[in-house]
C-alpha cells in the first residue's frame, strides 16, 4: 500500500503527520482504510517528496479526475 511506503519514507506516522500538517491519527486512518487522503495532503506529499509519491496515487479523487477525457484527447 502506498500510504505505508510514504510513512516508511518519513520514518514514523508522527513524522509524516508533522511534515504534511495533520494528526498522527489521520495518518493511521489512511493506513487502515478508515479514511481517504484529501487532495491537498496528496499534493503536499508529492511536493515534499519531490515527486517520489504522486498525488494521483495517493488520492482516489485525483485519479478519477485524471481519467476524465478532455475534448482534445479525442
């Protein structure tokens, strides 16, 4: 699971939470499938990790948006 990889990147759930500005409890909820990562946190993780973890992989809403075809895609 990608959330686990992000936590491993930071070392602990608390260090990840501190880095992105949320609570350790929220990180735990993502890890355990109790909540989905919001767009703003996913974008922050991507930026802080210099793209090692892509926001689209962390946030299901971004993945849905990415799959919407634009008229220029036809």
